[in-house]
């Protein structure tokens, strides 16, 4: 299943895009998405735990299912003063 993924802040810098497509298994979870991202963008490896994932504008844990048409976003930690 193709998932359209919005990328913010550092995640946008890594991917080079504001939105990317990622293939996950049908009925896949946020954990599946994280694993695919680490494969496709090795720089994410070891950093995915600090990146929040939202599904339909709600922060979602690794067990959350992603369905076709869901709005999914990566939200890295943001620092500033």
C-alpha cells in the first residue's frame, strides 16, 4: 500500500521533499512505516524514536494501523529559543 507522508523540519531536509510516498504492507502500522523509512533513508536509523508520527492529525504509537487515504506526517523534535 502506498502511503503519502508529509515531512516537516529535519525530516524534510533528509528526504528533500515536503511529501513522499512510502510502500508499506496492506494493513501496516506506524512501526512498519518507521522500518521502511530507515531502509530508504539510512540517516533515520537510530533517530526514529525521537520523531513523532501523526495519523489523521493525531500523534500515533507504533501499533497504530495506517489505512489507505490516511494523512500521515513525520514531526521531528524542534528546538529553539
